[in-house]
């Protein structure tokens, strides 16, 4: 049986790194022009953006949010009513009672391996219920999906060794640099007057922004933090006040690609101190613009970071401070073409299309 009707869940279209993954997957699949029909399922408020990005794809909407009761009930009913041959859930959240063929992308298992109540804005009982639900959803995705897509071999190894998923059911597809970011006209709208260190990400506990604030205490240069607009950022800013470094950091929420490009091009370095990651897209983006890199010494970063990256123990203030002192200058930094060739959203989309068509998905 040939694939005729594919659906892709794009409800997280504008949600951080997952959103950038989804947007580029859709854009590149649209450019490839597969022979089968593709339907995108979007949030109503983002439907116009999605339609503009892929005008020849079909579009449906759903008000069901990820990690919600309605996702498990009303959206489940909606999915069954359309009789798709295959559905791609590009994030762990999906209806656990959906029994038709599907592919799932697992970007990381941080919520499982680094579970902490500090990562919740809810009460402790609510948090533990949410954690239990996450484990149920993850287990179903790993057990019932036709193929599991992951962004690195690091995540692949975690799934095989920790969750005992057969390796032949997992496919690694590296991500790349968004064409909108690469082609944007760099715009200087908000940067410190002096040289600055750059951080791009959110402020969840596993991101280790506490270390960034401690580094800012003794650093000669300020930090620019490009972060999400949420309560975790608010908590980080309160902690910055406690440490007395609020004047040594500049916080930018929801930055445009044109500004982000300028920041990558002019930062002294991207500093990325995470305890745990499944990929680390800012590393690839920074490398594309020849930005020096100081990142935590964790498996995912060892896998994807380019030659010349300075690694440090994310638990060690002394090591991270030394890393900043030993960084090359921006002028003297360049990365080999062979490195960047590994990371392409077009290649990722082609690999994903092959998974849809050939990996026993029907």
C-alpha cells in the first residue's frame, strides 16, 4: 500500500526550538513536493502563517493544546475522523489512544532524566501528576510509533540504553540553520555598548542559567540573554537581582531573526551551559556565523559542536570562567565547510520523507 494521505501536527508552530523544527520541516517538504497528500493540523490563530508557508498543503485546525485533556479526547476523535494513512507527531505530546500508524519525533528526554519540580509553574501535586502523564505519553510514543525520529545519536543511545527501544526503530536526522535566519539582513537594534557574551534559549532549570548569572558577576563584559517570555525568565531576573547582576545582563524576549543574526555575528562568544540537551540548535546557528563557542561538556554538545569549541564542566564555575578567558576572537574564528555540511533542514526533510515512504510506516 502506498502512502496517500499524510498528516503533520504543527500545533507548536511558534514554540521555541520545536517550532523552528516544525516550520523548516514543513517548508522543505513543500519544496520537495511529495507525491502524496499532506495535511497540516494547526492552531486556529496560526493557521494563516501555516497556510502561507505551505500553500499547496491541506490545512485543518484544532483548538486542543499539547499536554492537555482535550488533546487526549477531542483531538483523538478528530484525528480518527479524517482517516489518514499516517500521522507525524513532531513532539512527544500526542493522543495515547491513537492506534493508527504514526511517526513521532523525540527531541530529548530531559523531563524524564532531569525531572525537577523547579521546572514547573504549578503546585507540587499538579507537577507530579503532569510528570506521570508525560511518562505515559512518552512510553506510548516509544512503544507504538512506526518510527522514532531523533535529532542526535546521543538521544538515540538514551532511547536504546535507558528505554530499551530497538535501534532499528530509530532514525537520526540532524537539524540545520533556518533559511530565514541565514538570509536575514542583520539589524542592530539592541546590544550593549561594549563587547558581549550571548546566550540563546529558555530559562528552564536544566539550562543552568544560574551559572550565566554567576559568570556575569566577575566577567569583564556583559551578557545578552535571548530568552522566552515566560515565568521562568521572570524567576531568572529575580535571581539576577539577588546576585546584584541585573545591570550586567540584557534580556531580549522573542527576538526577530534579523536581530539574532546581528547578535551571532558580533558576540564575543555563545555561552551554552546546559546540564542536558537533545541537540542544541544555537550551537549550529552560531557556528554558521563563525561565532566562538563556550559550551558545557555534555554528550549532545560533544556530538554536534564544531572543532575549536571550548568545553567546560557545567557544574564548575572555575572551569566555565576559564573557558571564557581562553576563547578565540570572533575575527580568528572559522569552522570547516565539512562541519556545516552535516546540518541542513533540506536534508532533514528529505530523510523524513524517506521515513514516511519506506520505513514500514504503513
